[in-house]
C-alpha cells in the first residue's frame, strides 16, 4: 500500500509537470538549425506507437504476458521519445498554419483539438495503468486499461492524421 501511495504521488506530479513543461517550452525559441526535419520523424514514432499498442493488445489477448509487458514498456519509451522530438521541433521552428479550407479545415481542427486535449488527459491513465501492471494489481490494471488503451491509441493515430493533414503546408 505504501508503494502505491508513492507511485500515486509520482503519477500526479508527472501528470501536472509534463503538460506544463510542454506548454512552457513552446515559449522558448532556440536559434539552431536541426540536421533533420522532425515532424515526419515524430509522426512516424506516433504511428509506430499505435502499432505497438495494437500488438500489445493482441499479445495480452493471446495471454502472452511477457510480450505484452515488453511492448508496453516500448510504447511508453516511444511516447517519451515522441514528446522530446515534438518539443525540440517547436523550440527550434515557427508554428505552421493550416492552409486548408471549408469542411477539411473544420475536420483538421476537430482532430487537432481532440488530440491535444486527450494527449493531456491520457498521461495519468497511462501511468496508473502501467504501475498497476508493474505491481501485479491485475484486476485494477485490466479495469483502467479498458479506458487507457482506446484513449492512447486515439492520441497516437490522431497525431499521425494531424501530421498528414498539415504536412503540405510545412516550409522546410
């Protein structure tokens, strides 16, 4: 029980600090040219994370717990890597405006806004689900994983859709 309290404090702290840090770092502009254009890289990481999440879901349905755990650790690593590249891009580049019009623009902003909001909301869900799995609190892990999985999958897939929709408007 004491370990759970410790993890809960860490989860709360990370769930607050991560979005605040990302928002704060958007205001920081570094005058450096990166050797690569990051948006297709972090969109690819998001796509890979979606594949890993789906494969992990399949693994647990096949009762392959070892593979499921490895894949979930990989998904968390990929999400952290995505976040680093995403923040680095926005610290070194100006934001790109979406140039589409009409219904496509409305769809873009719906996907973008839902992606951003759910990417914040999913943080504590991912962390709680992960901790419950690590601590073998399996029944509670399964219960929250039913919520976490579709949220996290939506965030990864919608991130790729946002990239795909805005990519024609990037200036490199």
